[in-house]
């Protein structure tokens, strides 16, 4: 059996295979560039582990208070090395990206301070953390205020607006790298650096934190190389390498990390407590795998954009655009197409491939949503998944894939399901 027949045995018609393979041929140079970045980041991670003298003893965990958890402490040194920061907090007690971001926000502000978002509205879940949407326990309840400066058309920073918004109470600036569910561009670390320089030029002591979710290892450099005081992300995404079952990280200056640590545990305890339980080995191995996994996911995103642009759909980012995260949005234009795409992703999964997803109401969403995922780690968003709100303009958001080959199958299967419904033709 050759590869084409193997794909056919999984349900991909030869004409779908041939069409997709043809698009793939145009991506060779692009994939080579991605491989070069993955190699660089793989070496960066290995060097970070060697410099921290990671040893077998570090792969085991502690329970209870977690005093003298050398695996955890060394892992935090490794993260600090990878992100080029003074210190890091990498914990299984951090539930998810939102928790890590909330920890950093609460830790580094005091009543009377103001938070500034200079790139428009932050990620949806932060609205309740900050209190943009009234919520029990929000920063607003503690007297921390919030200001936002929207981007100008074309995802351009509104420097004048930002300058006018900075005042004597501005304590912390939150910059989101990935576009999330917004329609703006994702920012490169260098672009974020320009914004940070501008802000620090006006107020040098302001803390600049970057929501780095989905951006890790997509480029050679992280935002901390361009002046960010803290970068924050989820281990269920890129840096967990598909192996971390939970967790988040905050890497940054010594002062910022200390404040985060005492906020996460307790004043007086800080980084000294927090058992790693059985997570150390998974966190180390996941980080080791992360550069290649991120590269595979990015290849999948580019391949999807290439295929769907050719089929006449608008893709964000465009297939030939530079990438700073692994998210791909495709405007499919109809409910039928969104459903067929998601069902294709599901049908290509190693786990739960026989399940058929349908749109349904979800807490926190104002429309029905269809979600496709068949993951080894429940809730993982670095594994191949897709979700689409059932509303205009009928976008599907597609991300992940622990291997490029799985991402490729998923995209072909999405095309296949749409082809079967007569929604695309070659
Ligand atoms: C995923 C994500 C978060 C945090 O989400 P969690 O589901 O809490 O991990 C925050 N910001 C961005 C841009 C994200 O993609």
C-alpha cells in the first residue's frame, strides 16, 4: 500500500488527496524555515536543561508541602533559561492560562493602581478577572482600575492614544500576543518590543506583561528578549508539549516572580512550597518536545490556509503570512461548512474518532458552538482541535496537532467532509 491508498483506507478520496498534495508542494521552502526555527528552539531547550544540570533525580516529585522539591526548582531554572529571564514560576497548581494571567495581574497590582491594555480588549476570560464584565472577586472589586486603547485599523498601535492613557496610576500593561478570537493580527515578539519601548519611554517603571499563549517557540525569540517583564502561558498549550496534564508558567524579573509566587501560595511561603506530585517528568519531557510539536502544529495551520485559500475561502492569517502563533481562522461562510469541517477534524482523531460533534449552547458564548477534539490529555489545546461559533461570518478556529502528519490528515478529512456535502469542488 502506498500513502495515497493508506489515506483512502482512512476515508480520504483520491481526488481530495491529490488536490491537497498539490497544495503541499508549494510549501516546501516554508516548511524548511519552520524546521530551522524548530531546530534552534530544540537546541535552546537542551542548552537550558544542560545549563541547569537537569539530572534523573529531578524527574521525581514531592507531595504535601513540597519543600525541597529539587525537580520543580530546577524546572523553574530551565524555564528562566529558555525565556532569558531572572526567574520563573512553573507549577501544576496553576490550573490554566487564565489562572496564570490572573495570578500575575493580582500579584503585581495594588488598590489604586491601573491596568492598561494597549492592544484592545484582552482575552475573553480576562474580562471577569479584570472586572470589565462585573464579576465576584475581580480586580475592580479590589480598587484596581482598567483602561483600554483600541488598535487602529490594520492592527496598528494607537501611540497617541496610549500616551494619553498612561497616567500616574498606570502600574501594569497587559499585551496579548495572539489574536485569540479577535480579528486583529497576532503580534511578533519584535513588534511587542516596539510597543514596550514606547511605553517604558513614557513611564520606565511600568510593568509590561505579555500573554504569550499559543506563541511559544513559533519564533526564535520570545517577548522577554524585547523588554517584557513577564511572559505567561499555559502548559496545556505549546510549552507543555502535549504531555503536561495541567499547569501554567510565568517567567520574568525576580521581583515580579516573587510577587506571583506569594500570590499563588501565600505571603511568607512563596516559591518554597508547592508539591510537583507526578508532574516533573511530564513537564520536562513536554518542554523538550515542545519545539517540534509547535512546528508541526504551525505546518498544519499553514497547510490548512493554503488548501482553503485555494478552495476560495478567506484565511487569517493568510497562507503566505508570517506566523507568530499556531492559530488558524478560516471563514467558511455557512453553518453547514463549519459543521462539516469540525466533523472532519473529529473523524481524523486517534481518540473518539467515531463521535460526531454537533453545535450546542455553551456557557460564556452568545451563540451555539461546535467543538471537535479527540485528545489524549483532556482539555488539551495543543492537540488537534477545532471550534466554530455558529454565527456570522461562520469562522472555524483550528489549532494544534501533536504531529504534522496528524494535522495533515485532519485537514484532508475536513476537506473530505465538505466535499461529500458538495460544499467544495476542485
Ligand atoms: C488559551 C488562552 C488564554 C488562557 O486560556 P485558558 O483556557 O485559561 O488556558 C489566554 N489568552 C490567550 C490568547 C489564549 O489563547
